[in-house]
C-alpha cells in the first residue's frame, strides 16, 4: 500500500460520496488527518483478529469484505466502492476486525487512523449520524444477501451479483472469473458456470475467460430476484447522498448510474 499526504485534498476528496456528503465543518475536521493511498488488486487491507489501524474511503477502487471460516475458505459479505467506508468494524469490534477486506479492483482511496476517526466520531454529531446510517445500510444489505443466498436460485443470485457489480464500475464489461463469483455467493463453480450459460443462451450476457459482458441490463434486472431492488431502495433511504447530485451529472451515484473511469475488474 503506497501512502502519501496530498497537498490539497479538498477537490479530490469528494470522489468518495460519504466524504462529499459531510457538512463543510465536519469535512474539514476529517480532512485534517486524511492521507491518500494507492492499493493493488488482491491486497489485504484488513484481516480477522488483527488490530488494523486504518479506515479507508475508496474513490476508484472496489473492496471486497469477506468472512473467513476456520478452514481458510472465505465468503463475500459485500463490496464497497466510492459510496462507502472500509474498516469501521476495527473500532466497533472487541479484539479487532471480524472480516477480511481484499482489494478487488486496483485504484486509490483515502484513509485515516481508526483512533483518530473514533475521536472525531465521538466529537461531531454529523459524522456520527452519517456513520451510523452507513452501518445500518451495511447490516441491511448483508441480511438481504443472506436471505437471497438461502432462498433464491443460483441464477437469481448471479443476476443480483452482476447488477451490484455493474453499479460499481464503468461500462458493461466486468473482469472476474466464475470461481470468484462462486466464492462470493458461497456456491460451487459448476453451478455458476451453468447459470451463466443459461443467461448467455437468453442473450443477457456473453463471457470469455475472466470477462463477463452484460448485453441486456433490463432483462438482467427482470431475471433477478427482488433482493437487488430491495438493497438499492433501502440503501438510498438510509443514505440520501446516493440519490443526490453529489456525484455530478457525468458521474452519478452507484445505483443505476456511472462511476468515474477506473481499472475494470
């Protein structure tokens, strides 16, 4: 992880929608201790049972939060991009984090020491309010995904996963393997391959080694279960900045929109 202290954070820091949503006075409070970092694909930013000292605010990177079981296998809980924060559990959980945070797409982020963020959280009501809303959105999304993984077909889960990933990248092509999707959904790779083949036969997607291109997003949404829309609606209710003009006309918020051009999956 390459860390640096920029000369002027103010214009660029709004690339993270959480930071952009903070009132000016609160933002200035956080900016005082922010640093900029470059992260590489596959880099682990946080691990279970470790005292990770930083909280990250992604800009053009995507971070995968994973739960690791005793045998070493991991299941994805959620992905976080420029609309959120990585590492809050560090100072909420006793004894350190309970999840693993892995860089899924290389890029940049801002970071702040966990203890510094906690002090500002205790001191500033606006920061505390938005952080708690974000935590609630994380809990809601995790619960919805857990229910989806338990009750809906692999085809529906795959549609949900692809839609959420599309909301965090540019264009209609995703760089990821069937194995990576299987790990995220907690299913066998063969099941994902079969589901992907059915979507290809319907003209929804096309794929080749390590790449999936969405050809018909509207049909993909129709084939998905209600969980994608439920996650989208709940998060937008808890985090009004997802529906605001903070991201600008060209770079709108995560849901049903476009993010700044960055490295693809």
